[in-house]
C-alpha cells in the first residue's frame, strides 16, 4: 500500500498482537523508499534482508553484508541507504527490536533471554534501543500486551 504523502511502500504487520499495539510498534522493516536511481538491485536487497532475518541472533558485520552482494563497505552503505532510507546498522537494530516485540508478545521468556535471542549483547542495550525506537521499555510493552 502506498502512502499518499510519501514515497514509501508499506507491508502490513504480520502478527495480530503486534498490529493491535500500533502506537508502540516499530515501523515495518519492510518499508522502503522506492529509489529514483541507484541503490541496490532488488535481488541483492532481498538477499541482505533475508540474511539479516535468518541471522539476527548472531553478530552481523558490515563486511559480511557488503561481500554478500559484491560491493565495498562504503558503496554498500550508500546503496543500502538509498534503497531503504536506513543505514545497515539502523536496519539491523529495527529488525532486532521487531524480533523482541514479537517474542514479548508471543512467549513468556525472561527479557534477558529475549534480548540475547534477538542478537543484543545484553539486556541493557536491548532496553535502550527498544525504548528509543518504540517509546516504552520492554517490560512496559510486555505489560501492555497482556
């Protein structure tokens, strides 16, 4: 679906629990600007997105992503941002926060285990980024999803 005032293609949230909390949901990681020129080819962008989703719990380096699509680090960063409107690091953080939201809404795991399962180094880092992107802490979000 296209926004009338933006150049973005938005894919709806897949989880009904996440969709019900729309004021607290991080923008879809599949929302991308439609590039005028340049950027990553659609196939390369899809490969990067799929790799990130499949390896969220691991440390993902910029070098790994750039090598995957056959580009230098700096060119990959520019092309990725032109294609998505986000830097690779911002994209990775949004994917991880999105995974935390899904795990909070669908499991009873302790927040520390959820943070580690989403690829954060520790619960403090997860909480800071979650609050920054969602607007509430993970524990408050969990309370709101009940």
